[in-house]
């Protein structure tokens, strides 16, 4: 496939299909979870329990409690380097913002290309470190499955392809840009079907425990 | 699980030898477990099972992993068959998994293999819940897996015997109504204190743990002295006194309901406004937080752990205490504190006693389990592993340099007693209630 053809596909049907699968998949998975029975908790809540307190857990769990930091903080920091760099690259790069504006009509000022490239580089290096950790840690080796490795690949690919397109590396620019867009579309299409869905589910999961523990007056 | 993944501890005879109850075939056992699992695949469990990112952080909060370094003790791995069954049979992506053969059926052999992970090496202490970046309450998932294991007849024999005894005799340790009456009479006589039993009406129904009746009967006298001091209208009931709930611990829904309903019916019969739960961690979980859900409607009375009652009476100015100047460290029972929310009450009582409270490094909700919860203390074959994790607790207590170790759980207390004997440790766990009873001031 030539560069122009691939880019046309990525800008056209590729993007449309990816977005359609993304929306359908997210709705399917959320409906599949939340239509299951959820018995009401009839225990009298502790005095002072509040839903606001429960919702706070959604934010507070973003950083580990001091009691656990010695054992988990280092890898959590690496994980945030990945997540933070990724967010900056996706939401700060002007062409990405233009694409988002074309899709949903909102936009914001972009960041300089060098900043984006740096953020993407940090994110990619952090992702490689996380993969090495998964391959070397006995705990992670034991609990990992296909989803962990495939989702890693799907999340990783837009980073080097994006950097190569940005720096005009890897031959034909149009082809590389098309390939980069395609990796992004694969990411969007895969999101509802693997662990990357945690970008949405984390709030529900934290909130579920937050509500249960808040009723008990138990700190989380 | 490969051989290399199995850390065989010195003197540990049990690994790879699951207990089985009954003569059902493997297919029948699997069928029963799957039916139970399906019943527990509600929205809460589903959102947990869908959200795990396999980060492995839960291992770092688990005493079994921390002490052994064996990855099989990673909390989320302990519920793997449940997760696998959910993803294959019930999850939103299950049609895809089945169509493409991406998730294998759980087998009876896997369930049997997981017995050690779901019972021997998990006290359902919930410490992993506090570290999980997704906030997954793994302990509640373990509870659901235990339902399936019990249905399949795959409970460790020692625990199962205790559960069955609770069901047939009303007490896991043989503390029948006759034994209760004898013990109450003995304590009333020895301590010269009135202990009301089977009154028709009372404001407060007091319950007790079999462990206290059989091993620490002095706690009965301590309770009676406190109730006399605050001039409470109270009674024990021989038709509803046993606060432990081994059905809940082992995964037996019927046994759990039976034990819970006895207390609820007795409380309603005497018109109790308050039910006081004894120094027993899981009793608090069973009645305070699960009781209404078992009953099917809100409970028509208030449920308090004894530490909450003591703190309440101190705040009301009805409980007057002498000062005890000793240094004390407090062990929070997991089901009362971390998973129950009653963290401030015992500290308010200790403050009123005037002790020099020396908190452990990880305390309150972050406290390390004694290793005896979740029915683990009943499983003899798990003793070597239990002693290993108990060493965390010993270090925690020793580091405070406190003269006295106090707790509000008789199950923790017997775990401490056992650990003390095993390690020839110079510390013993004491009861907060007994400490209060020993320091009651004369009423002016």
C-alpha cells in the first residue's frame, strides 16, 4: 500500500471504524457490567458517612498511602511517567487537537513540538521499563496474560511511529504518518476489549469500594 | 502452578493435598462451584474483575507474600479461578472468549489446587484493598470464592469441622447453651457480679464469642462489671449469644444465615435497642455490616462492638475510669478496624484510661493482621505459614517498646497466645474490655 493510500485509509474508513468500535465496545462492556444485579446494602451507615467521601477515593487512590510507598512507589512513578507523557503527547500536540476538534468540536492551545517529542520519548522509555519489570518480576510473570502483553504493544506502537513521523524518519512521510494513525486507531479499537479499559473502569472500581467503605466509616 | 512456584515451608506437610468433603464426583463439585460463582457475579464483583491491570501491587501489602516472597500468594492470583470463570461465563466479553477459545473452563482440579490459596493463606484482612490502584476489594472476592469452594465440598477439614459444629451445636467450640449457663454461673459466683440470662425484656442484648466462653471466661465477668457500673438494662440470651460466624468465614451461606438470624431473633424477642458484639473481629463484620443484608431489611436495633459501647459511655460521662500509666500498644483487628471502620473508639477508651499509647508503625487501617483471621487459626496444616506471618506482628509490637499489648478480638488474642507459646515470646495480648473492668473507678 502506498503512503497516500494508507494515509487516506487511516484518515477515512480506518478512523471511522476505530471510533465506531471504540464507542460500541465501551457501551457494550459497561452495559454488560452494570446490568448485573447489585443488591442494596441494607446495613445502617455509620454516622457521618457521605457519598462525597466515597468519591474522594477516586482521586486519592491515584497516589499510594505512605505505608506502602517503600514497596510500590518506584514502579508507580515509572507508571505515571508513562501515563503523563502519553497524556501530554495525545492532548498537547496540535495535529491531535485539530483531529479532536474535527470529531467533537472542542479544542485548546497546543504545546511546542519539542515538548511533545520529549513527553512521548519519556513515555516510551517508561513503557519499555514497565515491560522489563513485567518480564522480570516473579509476581508479574505469574499474573500476566495475553492481554497484558498485547495491550502493552498496542499502547507502545503509537509512540515510536509518532516520533518517526514527526522527525520524518523511516522513509516516506505520508506512509509513516498513515502507519502512525493506524496504530492510534488500533489503540482506540482495542481499548474496550482489554486492560486499557481501565482508563474508564478505574473510576467505577475505586468508587464501588469507596462507597462500601465510606458507609462503614473505614478510611481508604 | 509449577513446582518451582510452590514454596514448601519447613514442616509444612500440606501443600498439594487439598481436603474434600463428601463423595461427589469432580464434575459435580465443579458444577456446584460454578452455580455458586454465578450467584456471586453481581455488578460489584464484575467491576472489580474487569478493572484489574495486573500491576501486582497487592502482593506488596500481603503478609503471605511479604514473608515468603512466593508469587502464588499475590492476592489477585488467589481468586484466579473465579476471575477465569467470570470472564468465560458471565463477563460482557464472554461470548468472544468462548467463541475463540480464549478462556479455558475452570476445572475441579484447579479448584482443589486453589484451596490452599483461598483458605490457608488468606485471612481476608483486606490490606491489599488499601494498596490496589484500582481500589479492588480483593477480600470480598475471596469471600465469594469461598462460597463456591464450600458448595463444592473443598474446604480444609479443620475449618469445615468447626463450621459444622457451629451449625449443629450453635457454637464452633462446643459452648452450648448449657455450657454458657455454667460459665455465667461460675463467673458470677467467682467475681460476685450479677450476670442476667434470658430476661424477657432488656434494652441491650449482649453477645459473646465461644473463644471467650471457653478460653477467656474472665471477659464475661469484665463485661458484667462494666454493665453494672453504667447501670445498663441488659441480658444474655441462651437462644442468641454466639457472636462468631464460621459460616461466613468458611463460605457457607446457610450457616452464616443461621448464626446471624439467631442473634437477630433473640434481640427482637427481648426488645433490645442495642446489640453489643464482643471482642471478636469477624462478629462485627457478620452482624454490623452483613446482618441487615442477611435479614433482608434494616435491623431494628443498633449494633455496636464492645469498644464502641465503652467509648460511647465514656463520652456520656457514665463510665468512670482510674488512670493506668503503663505504656500500651494497640492491635487493630482487621474486621473491626480496616474493614469495619471502628478505629477511633478503642483509642478513645485507651485515652480515657490515661495510658501511654504507643502506636505501631503501620496502625489503624494499615495494621498487619495477626495471621489468625478468616478461620486460618483453625487450620492446623496452615500453622507453619501462620507462624511465619506472625513474625511481622511480633516485630511491630516489639518495635513500640510498650509494656502491654491490647486488642479487641479474642480470635486475635488466641492467635497471639499461640504465637507467644511457639516463639517463647515475652508478650501476651490483653483484652481492652478487661483492662477497663480492672480500672473502674468508684462512682461518686
